[in-house]
C-alpha cells in the first residue's frame, strides 16, 4: 500500500528500536507525561464540577432561585415599606413571568437565640408552611417534625441541626429569641419571645446553620416596623436559567421593588470556584507543557542521530518540507498517543470515581474524602464534554507545536556536510 514519504518514514522511526537508551527513555517519558497531564486535568475538573453542583444544590435547597425585595431608599438608606396590596400586586406580576413555577411571601429578621449559658446569632425567617415547599426544598431537609406544625400564633419554630447541637436543643424544648428594636424616642427596646422547638432540619452550609423557621404571621408580630425584611421567594423551572429569567422579569416590576437571583446572592462562592478551576487547569497544563519540552529534546536528539538518513533522503530528491514532515509525524504520533491514553484513563476515572474511591479506601485503609469535614457522603464528579474537548485540543496543539523546531532543524541539514565523514 502506498504511503506518503513523510508518513511512511516517520512511522518507521516511531516503531524502530533505537540503541540510544536515553532517547528511548525520553520518548516514553514524554508519552507518559502527556498521558498523566491530560488524565489529571479531566479528573480534577470533573471533581470540581461535581463540587460546584453540590454547592449549587445546597445554596438553593433552603433559599429559592430568586427573591423580590423592597428597594432601598437613596435618601436615608432605608428600604421602602410597601403596603400589603402592593406586595400582592407584585406577587401577581412575578407569578405571570416566564419560567416561574411558584412564588411565596416571607419575612426575615436578625435576632439572638438565648439558652443559658449559650447565645447564638440567628436569622429568623417567617414562611407560609403551605407554600414554602413549592419554592424551596426545605421540606426534604426536615429530619424531625413537619412544616405544617408551624401554625400561626403558636410561637413554634424549626431549628437547624447546627443550632440544635450548639445550644443542646431538641424537639419540645423552649428557645428564647431576642429581637433588637428601637423605640419611638430612639432608645434601644429589644423584644424577647419564648418559642417552642417543633422540628429540626438539615443544612448543607455553615452559613445556613443559623436559620430558624417560623410562621410568617408570628415573625411579622416580632419584626420592628411591622414588615422589615419582607419579600417574595421565587422558584423557576430551571435553577441554571434563573439569571436569564430574572433579567426578563426585572423590567416588569414596579420601581419600588428589585429582584436578585441566587447567582447574585452567592456570586463570591462561584467566583472562587471559577478562579480555582482556572488556576488548577493552568497548573496541570504545565505537566503537558513539560512533556512537550521532552518531545522537543527527544526529536532534537533523533535529528542529530539521523543526520545520515536525512542526507540520503535529500540526495534522493526529498524536499526540506518532506524532511520536516518526517519528524513532525514522529512527534505527533508520540504526543497524540499520549493524549489518547490520557483521555482513556481520565474518562475511566472521572466516570467511575464513586466506585474507585471506596475501593482505594478499603484496600489501602485511608480516607480520601472525610464526610464529616466536607458534609458529603462521597466525592462528587461530573464529566463535562466541553471541558474534555478543550483539554484534548490544547494538549494536541502543545504537542504539535513541540515538533516544529526539531523538524525545521532537520530540514536545514546539509547533505554534503552530513555525508562528509561517512
């Protein structure tokens, strides 16, 4: 079968057994380096994608996809206090928005949970027990009790597992809540209320560990000004589309109201994850870059070793471009074989990490991922194919560029000079 000369000779050089041990060692080291770099990139980014998904799920579990609040007045930096009719009008507007699944009213105030001798800052959130399950996943997080126990006027609350552990509270215990307030003459006038714990819910983040749930009417009665911190929680059809759907909904709201989606409320978390993924990708890509430099060194030594062969090819009429093609072929085969092996290893680990990690932990008797520290039962992983394509193309380009200099050097070999002492 006919093969182009650069491809035929280049593949022969790849298959040939060289008597230069150092050249052979660098060849295998280069192939292994590319393989390890590509596999590490795929596995690490898959794990970070899984952690990002876990973070997103925990963020929206106890808070809705978006929230509507009263706009803060520019003159006194105080929120506008809309009437109940205005809130109902806004609720109708939001409910008619594209992609909106459910809307529910809420009230939030800052307070202090007191149980002698401990005190803990809390966020007391008033909810409608009937509508809350439609906008958040709090019902699925309840480990003891149920939301319907939060009847209006009963002074009942549900606390997080964090508060339960720190204050030693259980279902049926009483909890004193102190709400800061200011009287008409400007003097501090804190309000104390004795509440009964009727349920406990699990939280995914320590920041949500200070959350206490109560009936919305009970919290309104405690709220300074009779409505501070009131708003609407909105659930969209898809959490990932919340930013786009929120942009479509904002122009429809009256001027005294503004809307924030969950990506805005938690922008710092995802900015940090994005920076970590970018830096990790750059660091791991350095492994591929080092392997590419090894390919350069290997090909330069091959060119030096094959000067006689190059001179003979030139004597038989091979052009400098064809000579370049020989060594580009050899470098690309080594580099691209490393990329292919890296893809196989990386995808194999990334897609089966939930099986491999328990096996390694049981075999070597050590814990890779402590669930008590990370609040996750296992290492999450999600292979995103755009990431795989970008990693593969980047590695292929790096190994491709690594062949250019040795190939140019080979094409400039003078036949007469190379054969002078042969």
